[in-house]
C-alpha cells in the first residue's frame, strides 16, 4: 500500500463510496507513508486510542498535523480554542461548564423538554416543502432543521433566526472547497461571516448578562459555578463550536439517513408503520454512514505502540472512524445496513473525553426527522443516486438530496 490511498480518500471522486478504500486501508491497520500521518483503521485500536491520554487534541501540538476543516470553520485564529481543541485540564473545565445548562446532572431535562418544539419545527418544514415532484431534502429540510434548533437552544430571537441561518450557511460552505471559486475570495467571505457572527454573539451575550432568559446562552453568560465563569472570549468560542459542530454533523446524519432508507425501502416501510424503530435505525446509521468519517487532528505526546508499530511522539495521527465502524473483526456483515443488530455499538460519536457533546440532541433530532419523513412522504424515491456530495472528506454527506414523492400526508 502506498500513500496514494490517502490521496484517494481525500479525492472527491471517491466521496460517494469511500468504503472500498477503507477496506483496503484495514489490511494495514497502522499505515504510515514517508512524511504522512499514521492512519489507524481497526475498531478496537481506534477505540483504545480515543481513550489514551497520550493522544492530544491541543491546537499547539497540531502544527504538523493535517488541516482540520471543522477547526477552520470555528475560526479559531481569532478566538481561543474551543474545548474540542484542548486537552485536560482546560478541556474538562470548559466542557463541564458548557454541560451544566445542557444535560445531566445539573439540567437533566434540557433535551427532553425540547421534544415538543422539535416536533413543531419538523412539521412546519414538511408542511412548507411545496411540490412533491422534486424536493431537495438538504435545502428544504435537513439543513434548516438543526440550525433552527441551535438558534432556539442558544436563545437567538426568532426575528434574528434568518440572519443566523445565513451566517451558518456561509461558514458551513467554507468547509467545502469549491473548485469553481477562488480560494482567497471564499476565505474572505467566510471570514466576514465569522466576524459578523462573532459581533452578533458578543452583543447577545451582553444582553443576556443584563437580562437573562431561560436559554442556554443566558445560563452560560451568568453562571458562577465551581469552575468560575467563562470569559467573553471563551463564551464566543463555545457558542461558535455549538453552532458549527452542533448542526453540521446533524445535517449529514439526517441526509445520510434518508438516503440509506430510500436504498432500503423495506426498512423505510417498517419505520412508517412503527416510529419506535427510529431508535435502532439511528444507531445503525451512526455505524453504517457516520457523519464524521475520520478524525485527522490528533497528535501523540509520547511514543505509542499499536499492533507492533511504534507511533513516535509528535506524530500526526488519523483515526478513521468510518473504517472502524465496518471492521469485520467487530461487526458481522459490516457492509449490511441492519437496524435489527442485537449489539449496535459504533464510533459515530467518537469516544473518550471528546465524545460528541451534543449526541443526545442529535439522536433525538434524527429520530424525529426520519420517523416523520417516513410517515408523511407518500412513496418517496430518489431522483439521483448517488446524489452530489459535499467536497469535505471529514464531514461527509450529500450537498443535495433530490427526491420525489406522490404526495405529503397531513
């Protein structure tokens, strides 16, 4: 195997189906080519490394590592690193502070209590689809749903949601290098959106400090718990992370989910009749078509031996989650989409201290979205297969998903 396989994984030509490349990659479980990263592709090896304190996410340790499009989207050149890009103890402090208003043990019902509002958003988006003859599921549903949810969660006023959508769309577009767009021009547009968003969030934070509401941003801005209070810059960094990481991956999860169900119409029909099937379906989707395919932004801070290969201190490390999720040594018939698996474990949300912060909300959003789409769309079908994909190899998902149906049930 040569380093050409890494170029192939990044190459857009393989975006619609990278899984044969991952199968080839697993033949050399710890792959390294001269001047390239160390690439790990087996399930248990990845799982162990995600829990290994000798693996760093610290931005200052990543100078030689592969570029991380998610970090670029966060705009961390202007802001301090979010906790996603920090190691303990700073990571733990900021994550604890962010979790207090989001989940257990301090706010155990935050996500659960949003269910009714999520139902209303899903229903409204499906009601507004219009003609069933050609629907772009991404533009008309998968994208606006999680962005609206993030706005409600953070406490963005309803009248400002449209502006927030525009900024989020522009920043997310920066994740996808468009060969027809000048890179300098794209960078300027993206940076302008980051700046405008940062200024807006700074103003919103000041408002919430003076007049708190019951939203997450208010609680973060006014909290004075055991870890103290976040600075304004830390708040801006955290809010930006929640915006980008909190919606971009969910867009892909919902879109990949509907694409997979349309390719498996028998399972789609079962979901239409039994919405509770959405729970194992989403877990199997996170294994079968994970929205985050690989984690390229890790560095070793000590020598680590994996399968007899020494990964030296300071090496760039790629953990290919999507390859591990289809490892035949872990999963029987790994290339089969099967929500009836008795044991659906996966690396779809990562693992260890950097496991996906928003996993409970993403699960609920995907469950509600897919079960309601299955119920309300009459005889849905793909118009393009494969659909056009985003350029990004890390956050992999269709850029558009053209579908049609015979009608939309009330």
